[in-house]
C-alpha cells in the first residue's frame, strides 16, 4: 500500500520521535557543567558519581527493588493459582470471577491508590513499603493472571491428562508438569510485574511517608528544577528497566524456540 | 483429598486479594465521597454536598477540569492511533518476519521508562533552553527561544509519545494475526492494494485499535504525572484537581467525589466501546 521509501521514512521519523527525549536524557547525564541542557560540555561522570553517593537515591533504589520483586512474586503466585483453577475447572460463576480479577485494569492508579489510602487510614494501618507492595499486587494481578491464563490451553491440558493417566497425583502434576511447562511465561509475568512496580509513581507517592521508592525520590528532586544529576538518576532507572525487558524477551524467545 | 485439589481453590486467594484491596477500598472511597468534614472530623452523613461542590464550587473549576481532561484525552487517543497505525502496519508487513520481534521491542523500548522520567525528559527537549530551541536558534530559524513546556501542547505531546507505543503493540499484535490468504484473495478478486487495505485489513484490525484506544483513554484520563510535569498548573486536569484536594487541603471527601466522577467517565467509555473490545485477542 505504501511505497517502500515512504515506509522507511515514516519508520525513521517515528523512531526519532520515540527516542529523542530518551537519547537527550542519556546524553545530558554525562554533562560536564551545571546546566542540564545544551550546550553539551561532557562527557563526564561527575553527575553519575553524585547520584551514586546520594543516600536518598540509593535508598530509593533498594526500596523500589524490594517492592518490585516482592509484589511481582506475590502477583505471579496469586495469578498462577487463579489462572490454573479457572482454566482447569468450569464454574457457574466463572464469568463473574474473571470480571472481578480483571476489573482493576479499568481503574486509574490514582483512584486505586487513593482508595487504599482511605481504607488503610480507616483501619489505622500506617503508610509503608508493605502497603505500597499491596497496591502494586492489585494493579499487576490482572496482568499476571491474563498472561498465565492464556498459556493454559488444551495443549497443556492434554499433557497434564497424560500424567494423570500414568498415576500422578494432583500436586505432582502441578509441580512437575504444569509449572516447568509454564516456566518461561511465569518468569515473563514476574518480570513484567516487577518492571511496572519499579516504575510506578502515584500509588507509591500516596502510600509512602518515610521510606520512599525511586520514582518518588526523582519526583521530589524534580521540584527543585532540572539538573544533570536528575538526568543521571533517570538514566539509571531507565537502564535497570531495560535490563528487565531484555531478560523477558530472552525468556520468551527461548520459550518460543522450545515450542517450535 | 479431591476437594483440596488446586483446581478447586486456586482462584480464591486472588479473588480474596482483589476483594480486600480493590473492592473494599473503592467502597470506602464511595462512602468517603458521601461524608463531610465537621470540625475537622470526617463523618459519614450520606450527603451529596461534595458532588454539588463538584458542579458549583470555585466558578466551575472542577467541571472545567473534567472538560479539559476529556478534551486532552480524546485528542491524545485520536493522535496516538494516527501515529501508531502506520508504524504497526510497517512493522507487520514491511519488515522481514524474523526481524519483526526485535524491531518491535526496540521501537517500544522507551515504553518501559518510568512515567516520571519520560515526562521529565521531554522538558529537556521542549523548554526554552531545550534542544529544539537551541537547534533552531543556532540554525538562525528563530531569533529568540519559544517556551513549549507548561502548555496543553506539551501534555498532549508527552501523552502521544507514550500511548503511540502502547497502540503500536496492540495494533501490531492484531495485524500479524490476519491471515495472508485474506489479502491474497482480495487481490485475486481484482482489488488494488488500497482497496484491499480499506475493505479487508483495516476492518479486521479494528479490535486491536479498540483495545489500545480504550487502554489509552483509561490511562490518560487518570494520569497525574504528565499534565503536572509538562502541562503545569495553568489549566488543571481532573487528576491534578484530585491531588490538589488531597495534598494542600487534605479534603478527602471532595477528592473522593472527584475520583468517583472520574471513574464514572471511564465506565461510560468502557460501556460505549465494550462491543468492540475483545481483550483476549491481543
């Protein structure tokens, strides 16, 4: 439909649009002087050194990793159990259950965060990393459930049936057949959930007081204006997200190759 | 033993989690929106005063914020589809099969940067001493810098940047599922490539567009970060109004009522588009 040249031109322009702000961010994290913007007078590592020495940032980094990995683990376990039960047994209320499990996807993070803030406040439970983690499980559970549910089709059911016919118990089939079979998808779901939690701001902002996650630290740094240090911190967060994405892609690629 | 099988109880923990930490908090928020502050204490009085305040208070600031939000979100959704569709089409039909996955992943790589940082990085591009102004000044195309931050333009640009990537993913996923034989059949029946696209490919790819557009609408209308960082506070969007009530005023009842209005808008969008949404396809 579109000419070859037009296609490549469009692809080029779209990629420029998509990558422009990120590339500028990365370049100016290596800025030499005080200005976060052009002219570029680097490269220098002074702002990276400053970021690494900034306790707020390193604390935020660990808090974010902790919340991200913890909530992703919980979301993956709950998502797997639910996907398995829903895929392997029909229920009268299956439609309602699925609707409930998927519902959080249609509600803004801001509203979920605010609801939790009001709810926990009413129960007298203070703000903490735990509470942020609970919120992140809520937003990631629909994703992990949907990813794993889509992987539990007839093909996998047949393999499980073969194991039952050979006399394996329920628990053994799940642990020795289903989980290993789904392993790449389980890891992919885990890392997607971890990445989204790692980057999430508004729930973490509403539910934190003293221990804050990295996006909240960056938000508070942003209030005092742009700076090359902020560029370096942003690049660091981006880099860690990219590592997680690369890992997911590798896992999915291996999963596809094994199936083929 | 049979009753303890995972098949029979596996869904219960996730349902319990969703009920406890999603449904109950929403109910708490609904009750909060029907409460009022009496001498600093929040009391449930089953009042509609907060919803009345939404309609009337501060010369309609809140209604204005809602209208701003809907306008910005609709504009964002339409522009994102227009940017993303050709991109997804090129990825699906112009890039050799074995490279598609790699190119797709690279194309949407910035999708995974955090919201705060993505919005913030646009400031480096748009602000008065950002790279666009600096380049244009150096080239002599501008005599003095033009600030592009703190505007509706910047908010929409930041939104389109993010959601074009999301829509590229959903539309691409749909396009690659359309069997090549359909397009071949159309060509055999004498359709030219434009007719094939218009009568075959486009209609079959609409579910991917619908899912992406719906997600764009939901995520954009509820987002606080992008309008706050890029749009500034010259004109408020609804999430900014909610956060203002929460932060400075600590007016939870009013903030809850505003949030319920926001949810209502999203629900309306869902019901309007439900016919076209087949989440499972993407």
